[in-house]
C-alpha cells in the first residue's frame, strides 16, 4: 500500500509537496519518490539526480544544492539522517518491533538466526537473507543501506512480526545505516582481524562496533567477557550488561562440555536457572554463540526451560559448520563453513578436531579486493589446524586469482602440506575424492553463498552442491 507524506512531514521543511516513496539509489526511483542524494563510499548520488528525476522523483533532498526541476531540500548531514527520514516515511517500524542487534567479527549470522528460530513472531535480517527464517528473501549485504533497512523493518511489522534479530556489520555502523533503528538488545560475539581494507586499523574497526552499544534506545548489552573488547565494553556502556563466557564475572556460563560426533553436551549456569543441555552444533565457538543466543532470548522473555529444550532441535544455520549428508558411512565427513578470517578458520578447524578423528583436509582461499594482510595468516591457521590443504579461489573479484593464491601460500612453511587448484569446483571434488572413510574435509570461505565473483561477473557456484555431488559419486 502506497503511503503519501509531505516534505514537511519527512524533512521538517520543503512545504506541502507530496511524495509516495523514498529512495537513495537512482536506479530504484519510482514515480512520486523523494530521492536522497548523498556522497557515498564509491559513488556520489548528486551525479544521478537527473536520472532520478527522469524516473519520476517528485523531490530531491541532497547534501548540497542541485539543479533540478523538482523541489530540492538541502541537508548537509543527510547521510546520517537518511535512516531517520526513511523511518518517518515507513512509520518508525523499529518502535513497534523489539530489535535485537548482533555484531562481532564471527558468529553474527549464527546468533541472529538462532534468536529468530527460538523466539515466536521474530524475523531475521542478515547475511543469508531477510524475513521469516522459513522463507528468507535474499539480501546483498549483511546490513543493507539505511532506506532498505527501514523498508524491510516496515514490511516485517506489516507481516505481523513482533521482533527482529538483525546482524549489524561494522560497515553499517560506520556508515550510519542503522542510526534510526531502535535496538532493545545488542549482542557482541567477538572482535578479531577483519575488514582492515576498509577500517584501516583494529582501533577504528573496534570503534565502529562500539557504536551499536552507544545507541540511546539500548536496554541491555549481551557481551562476550572472554573477549578483550567485550570486557572493555562491559566497563564502558551505560546500558545494563549481561556477560557470557567462562570468565568468573560471566552471568551466563557452562560447565562439563562434551564434544561428540553429532553435537555438544554440558550444563548451563544462568540467572534464569541451571540445566543440562544438548546442542546439535560443533565446536567450542558454537558454545559461545549458543550462550549469546540463550542470553538474548531469555532477556526477550523466553522461559529458560523452553529455550534449553528448543535448542536441542535447532536447525543448522545454512553454511555455518553445515554437515553434508553422506549416502553411506564409508566416505569422509564433509563440512561447509563461512569462515573467511584467520580466527574463524582456526576455530572451525579446532571444532572439527574436537568432534571427529581422522585426517583433516581444508579447502580455502581468500577474497580479492580485500585485506591482503590476512592471506598468509589464513595459511598459517590452516597449517596449524589441518593435516593438508587445497588452496583455491574464493571471490577473486577483479584481482588476479593466481596473485591472491601466491599471497596465501607465502604463509606456509611446508611445501608438501598444500596443493593449489584455482578452480574451486575442481578443488572441492579433489578434496572429497582424496579423503578416505572417517576422514574429514572442511570447505571454508563461502558457506551459504551460491555464486562466485569473478571479475565483474557473478557465476553460479555452491560448495554444498558440489560437495554433495562428490560424495554421491556424481560429476556436475
């Protein structure tokens, strides 16, 4: 249903001109829209005002005056205020939704997805899509632009959802994409090296993450107290804090962990009660994610006993330590995981070692046009945690795949440890076919993704599909 608003209602100025939509991408402008023109990280919206007007924009709000045949309102701080303007247009949807924001280097998807699966009437927004987790719509970014975030929140409210569990990336925080979202609960998973191609330093990366915990709407911060950044936040934030981990100060912790081929056992200790647990998950890092999830859902009103019972049957998060079904018990065990940082890769390899015996092979690569400093560190993590490696392409984008692979293999100390196979499909098949009964193959880096970015093209590729075919003895 189209909603009409005046410029004065949306911007506090501009008079009675009526608009029937808001867009900050000229390619998505519809007749009657207010076009928000900002200078972005890559492009400048001011350059596309003529296109927006040609598509039917009824007005333009910009950071500097533009020549247009429609009303033009100038706001020098428009980038920060995009979300606020969109929230007004869509009726401030986050005010009607209990919003759980999850940030951190690793684990955002797992925690947000698990929260959405355990809480009634709760939608998900993040890397693997948005909406009801039973029928997710695809998204392009972990956290999309400010207008899209508000539009989707409005849609979720309209569909009857009462809550949303949202991944919040450091880019989104730095670029004010969630500045107008009213978060009730914020969760920190951890902070390790990533995105330094964008943030430049770990200090700037941490500062971006910190912004989620400084939002005035925040009621409770759920913090990993075994993470140095989490401990620092616990002493800084104004909101109520709930710590989790093995720290003596953690309110939510666990004991007696047991790592089995198909899951984890142990005992929870929380402010809401103690209980034995079974989790259909793998790895110590999954315990941290589960503790974060348990904290958030209990804070959101879920009875503790119900949460523990439901966590026994949690569906695996697509592409996160996802076990590939084998047609019989005579082949290797294969996992697909999204790990694409040194710390995440180390954790995924350690998870496999905790649960399974057998020779461990890791298939991995590194993305192009991203932090090159982590490439040899990825190799070091694999050499420490696996028995062998196949180095391949991830999303090379516009970089030469062979150059990326060269950066990676510089981190190995033993030439006999690794094989290079730039074709990812062939690398997946090679790893599965080489592995014997009881061996383990971890295919890391792309997780749920069903594409590969090569040059300017996005070509179909699914680690899950090709691993399944290799296990079945098929060629695809």
